[in-house]
């Protein structure tokens, strides 16, 4: 994937943690690993409902999400 695509995903993300871009759309959170674009997940009601990540990476993503999900709320949104 091109650098432009990586920048677009990062720019559209609501939160980036350790190379994972989290984007909230309605009631789901889409996660993309910025170094491995084929590693993606969809979080719904605090659980991963779709992914192609292995179990360890899923747990890492969920841990990041649970520890930081408050920052995905609109009250914390900040545009730089």
C-alpha cells in the first residue's frame, strides 16, 4: 500500500495507538494496523466481531481499545 493511503487512513482515524488506527463509524469501531494494512478488525459493543488478526493481536487491539475508548467520544475529539 502506498504512503498516500497510509496517510489518508491515519488522517481519518479518530485515535491512533501504537500503530493501530481506530475509526468510529456509528456504533462500530474499525481498526487498521498502519504497518500491515491487511490486519484489520471491527469492534462492536466492546467485542471484535470481524477480523483477520491472530488471537494475540486481537487481544492487544482490544486492550488498547478498552483502555482508551473514552477518547473516541465526541467530547474528546480535537482537530489539530
